[in-house]
């Protein structure tokens, strides 16, 4: 049975981002305790490539644009790297973020990093084309790879593979009343409303410290971790304040930028926050995490922050605006207009897409132990070379620990500036999590120490 088909509009946008800007490919990293055999990893990759038809596809040009094609697809590339120290996984992460996917050959590649100073620590890094995957499906894919690894290692008979049927384009999965002519008209009005909001609010951003054309930009990352005790304190405070962890992360990101922008007796600043959401649970019937597709959408919120803005009130405002947007079906409208927004970034490369961006998958629900192997950490990030001047965070929580990847486009933001922003963000998280009273923008002092793992 052939699973070849033309790419949908959102999938086309992801291919444009990959080929023209090395942007929005999904890089997922697992830290594994145990001796990992590369030959067994190779066999596991062959199995998942059979199970997931889109992993056995590549993208080719056709008379009607681009299409997924199975015939002629390469095996999933596996590269094995040896590094001296466990912190050097970030070097490989950096390399993966800044190498586009050869989509005319494959749509997923894998790196196994062995740590020479500790033979029992390895890192499994996958880079997936966003046209076929999102963060949730990539995290689930790591679990599948390690599950097959466990079965092969102990000599178990591999259960008959249940090959998944690839999903249609994301635009075809949204509710019927959001599609067709009515959907196009509503999406056009939504696009115009979004443009009007940007003109009305005129949100400020970090801007460009140094401007370069899109083709010369590249992604960088700063990694931080919140230990389980601090993570739980944050969760508890969010519950007390009738808001969500995602909304608190959005508020902390905006507070961080506002503190930098509010200088010289300036009293308030208008900012925009781009939040990414999983649409699986909003589609009927719901779609499982194991189905590989681009099943993420976004929501843009606009906020005014004054020097006396209460942190928790801002977090609740973020939550309320997101809930209102969900009720209006805006998450589906964003899917339909996403390609226009991406095209805009290429047409106007000096524009900054938003002030801050937050992608939080929440609690990761995969097993920790796979025979003799144990997953100690798992996190992800989307490559962001295109999006100059954007302060971005990718968050996941595994085994009680929150892992944070702050991705930024260089040279629009320098490493020194990003390091200072991240430290300010962590200061806000520490204070709001550990103190019971309310905070305004300038109530939180800077700390000279950061009890957070780097």
C-alpha cells in the first residue's frame, strides 16, 4: 500500500523553514545510564522506520509542489560520537540544530554520544523534520527506540510490528466547521485581527543586537534544570494562585524582558507572548502521542506590563486569554494561517515574530527503565535560526525535574545577553516558587548565585 501524498500547507511551511533557514526541526535529547550498544540501536532504528511510514519517507518535488515518497528513502542515519565530558553533549546538540535535514533522503537522523569519562553515560539525540513530527511524538519515539533496544538485547522475539497508518495533512484533521470556505473566511478575518492587534499594541521586543540575513543566522542554546523539589514548589504555587505552570513560565519570560526594557523612568511596556499547544486532545477523536505528525499549534497573547504589575495576576491573565482563545477555536485558525505568518518572516526579515515564546510539553509520561538502561533526563528544542530577537524557552518535566532549553538566534542575541536573561528568569522562578507573598516587576532582587543545574 502506498502512503505517498502531497504535503499539506503546514507541512510545506516546515519544509521551507528547513531548507531556507534550518528552523523548526525538533531536536530531542535523552541522557541514558547504562552501556548502550550502537549495533542494537541500529536494529531499533530499522524497526521504528518500518513501524512509522513517515520515517520511511522523504520529500520530493512534483508538478503540484512537494510530496512524501517512500521509494528511494535512505535508512535513518546513525552517527556515533565520543566525547570526554558529559557536558559536551551540548556541542553535539549545537551541531544538530545548525545542520538542515536532507529531506530528499530522510526525515529523521540520530546521534549516539558516548561519554569517555563515564562509560555508563550516553546521550541519544534525534533530529526530526517538523513536517512529520512534534515534540510529543519525538519524546514517544525515544521510548519506542529504547523499548525495541531492550527486547533485542535480551533476545526476546520481537512482537509483530503494527505499522501505523500515516495521518492526513493537519488541515484535514481539524473540526469540520473550521474547514472549507467558512474556515478560510474565518481564518482570513483572524489573520487581519492578529495584524490589527500587533499594530494597536505595537509590542516591544529584544530586537537585533547584530543583524544578518536569514541564511547567515544560526541557533544556539542554554540549558538549565530545576531540581524536583523546586519544580514541585513551582507546581504547588501555581495551584495556589489558580493558574498553570505554562502561564507562570510565560509570565516569568515576559517579566524578564520587561525588566530589561523598562529603563529611564519608563512606566510600562507592551509585550507579546507566543505559546505553543498540542492539538491532539482538541481533535475528535483524540490522536495518540505515538502518531507522528505536526500536531502543534500556537496562540499569540498581548499584554501590558507596568512596574507595579503583579506576577500572579499576569500569569492568570495569560491563562484566561488562552482559555478564551481555545473557546473561539483560534488554535485551528492558527494552523490555517501558519504558512502566511512564516512567509511574512521571510519577506520582512528585520521583524521580530514576538517578544517571547514558550513551548512546554509538561509532564513526560514514558517509562524510566528499559532493561539495563535507564533514562535519567529527556528534553527537546526546536531550532530557531530564523527568529532573530525572540526570547524562547522549551520545557519538559521528567521524573519530577523540569528541563529548560533556551534557544536563540545568533547573532541577533549574543550569548552574554542570553546568559543574563536566563539568570534573571531563573531568579524569578526561584522567588515565586519559594515565597508566599506577591511580587511586582522590581520587587525581586538579583541573586549572585543560581542553585540550578546547568
